[in-house]
């Protein structure tokens, strides 16, 4: 369970000038001083929480708390119940409070709201529709109810149509809707993002940010980025760490789970080419699902045992278990114990 209250800073800024990003930046300026709830849609790793923090930082709730909640593990009691003092990480509690109380006067960010159980959806809807009952005792100094910003990587309209998500809750959350594009649709922003992540990583290590050779930038622009901006940040961090006292080269990049080959001779043999493609494709899909092998096998349309066999045949690691990222399907009944993990 992740419930945190942390400040937003000017460093939490949106990087890029692609038309879709410029449109989001313009929309944020228009909605900043309005009270409407916001639904942010987009694939995993596109920066939905960054968008939410930006709305908070430039809007009417900037002086209040920003409370981020991971909906993957949210329960009815955590939504509507009274939490004892000290039970919310990062929050200053002096009395029993519930989730909306904790974010009063600020922003309540519901991360991956599409993963809420039907029961939690009902409890959240009641809390939203009866905010007065969930506020601090009435007084002239009581803060206003929080603005709710929810994120999802699911098509909630489709989920409403299938009965998996409450229609009335959907309309309560989607007064204002923002859609964050995947990185593959805004590749013109990659050089700026690379420089931004390189500078930040280098500053943390106390050394100058390295330059990136054009071949390295070209390789990153060609990449499909199934993990989106989160994957790009990870690739840049690794490259900066190992490229000391020289520019980052294409061979310093690890894209799709494997190091990029240097320019040189290649095999024209079709079988070798197909094997190389299969290896790169499986590595990319594996990375895009946070190294969750059950989800990867499902996406590839093969059985879990077949995936393990291919990982062994292609020389890909079968022992690496990374924390699962946001946006996994709400139901994992078929997952094996070895593939479970806390969401990040």
C-alpha cells in the first residue's frame, strides 16, 4: 500500500514540445484554477503522475498536500475508514483521518484507478458524493475537499461498457480528461528528454553530464520504447553511469533488454536474422511488462513454460525478477507465486 504526501517542485516539469505535449501543457493552464476532477489516461511509464503533480503545483490546490495512493492495493477500509495517527506515510497526523481528510485542501491522486475492485469503486463513489461526511469537523478554518486526479492505463469507457467499472464513478472522475501520448508518438522529444535525464543523473553523482554521440541519439529515436519515458530514463541512467569521461556511444545503450550492437558485419542468414529478431522482440515485451513473465507470456500468445524455454534458448536471463510496474490487470488469479511482487 503506497500512500504518500510529498511536495511538488518546479523540477517536476513536463519536458518536450511535441504537439500532444504542448496541448497538455496548454490544457493544464486552462484547468489549473478550476475545481473539476481530472482523469489522466495513458500507457504505463508515460508520466501520468508527473502530469498530476503539475496540475497540483500550478493550480488552486498548490498550497495543500499532494497525496498519492496506489489503487492496486486500496481497500474499502482505507477509503472510508478512519486511520489512526501515524498510519499514513509522509503525513502529519494528530487525529484519526480518512483518505479524503488527508488530502483536504490539496490533491488526492488515485494512481491506476482502473484496478479498483467493484467494492472499492462503490465506496469511493460514496465518499466523493458525500464529501461533507468525510471532511474534518465543520469550522471556518476547515480546508475545502481535495481535488481528485485519477490515472489509468485502461480504456475505462470500454470497462464501463463491460460492467467492470462503474459508469457513475467514471463520470465523477472524468470531468476533465487528459491523454498522455506514448513516447513512440513523440519521438521529437527524445533528445530533450535524454539531456534532462542525463543532467539529473549526473548531478546526483556530482559530475558533469556527458554528451551523447549522434549515433546513440539516432538509435534511441529508432527504438519503439514499449516502457515509454520510464524506460528511456532507465536507459539514460545506465549509460551515464558507465560512460565516464567520454561521450555516450551507441554500444553504451541497453535497449529492449540487450546491449545495442556496434556497427559492423551482420549475418545475412535468414535463420540467424529471425533468431535475432525473436530475441529482441521477447526482450522488449519482457521489459514492457516489468519482467513479469506471466504477463509477457500472455502478451506473446504462448504458454509460460514455452516462454521459459525460449528465454533459455535465446540466452535471456530467466532468474531476473523485477518489481512489477503500475497498470497490471486487476485480476491475477493464474499468476504463480514466483511472479508476484509489490507494484512500484
